[in-house]
C-alpha cells in the first residue's frame, strides 16, 4: 500500500506502487433507516431509498422535506416522528404544492470515536429551461453556531487543525451534532430539482499520513496529508406540476 516499493513511480526520491491516488481514501459505509434490524425491513428501506453513506465514520444522518414544517419543529418533542408524518424522507419525491416552498429538515450525529462535526450542508442540483445542469452547495449549520454568509452560502472556518507530528486534532472545535430547518432562498416552483444532505467532520489525518507516522517516515509529498470525513444522504426530488418523477 504506502510502504511497498516498486519501480513504478518516484516520490521524494523513493519508488512506490503507482496505485495510491489523491482521490482514493479508506473504505466507506452504506446505511439505511429501517424500522427494525431484520432482512425484510432493511430490504424495504433500500427499496424506498431511505439510505445514506459515509466515508468510514459511523455518522448518522437524517433528511426530510415538507410543506408543513414550522420553524419551531426543530426543537419540538418527537421531531423525527412528526417529520415522518408531515413530510417525505431521503430518497423520496416531493410534488409541488400551491401554498409555498418546502422546508428541509437535517440532523447529523457525529461518530464519538471520530472527529467532531464541522458543517452541515445541502447540495442542490437543477436543470434550466435550456437543458443546462447546475449545482449549488449551501452551508445550513456550522459548528459553534457560526453564521452563514447569505451571498456565498458558506460559513467560516472553525479553526480545526491537525498536528501532523502525531495526528492529534483540535479538541475544542466542532460539534457532536448539527441540525437545521432550511428553506431554499433560490427556490423556483416551476423548476425540477434535487436536494441531498451532506455533513463534514473536522480535518483528520488521511490513511497515508497514518501509515507514514507509524513507519517513522515523512508523509508522501504527492498525497493530501489530511481529509474531511463525511456523510451524505440519498436525494429528495422536487417535482413541479406536470413532472412525472421518472428517472432519466
């Protein structure tokens, strides 16, 4: 992996297997929200696409959309049960309604054995009248309650850092959970779109940096030293009037 020398690629005066790329990291996880831990319930969760994935940590992620989500829903008792009753969940389609824009409820719980959470996001994709595709990323909750810039849709850096000498992380930055009730400031009721939730941890050492530390050598200069582990949901599709919701 990191340490096996081969006459394939030279980095920092040494030769390595030409296989470790900047875009590949450790194995990820796939997860579903099922009513019970049985084969049948898990299969049905996959069928309705109530699924999410992570890059490895056991982050848990909820994502709902609905027209009857009031601002106080986020702090209401039984928020998840109410979201199921009055909205749709990840993997679903949300038909248009005449009385306003939908709200999106997001809730992420961090892995206690991994890094704290840095920011919670919604990724939106859509197609304009000319058939061109677009994508926007919105920060919807940031650690420390930091405000999001309404122009750039980005929150500030929370200052979390990694000490590359021992891969220790900032102990006082980040959150155990992040949640938000968000409404699209650029919502167009006549435009088909999809939305999915994404949450990012504070930076941590990449696996290749851990390998270097354990081997007592410097990390390879051609690979990223750190990574931001994350989780993302299956999307919710918004269907304007007249749209069938069929996949393309």
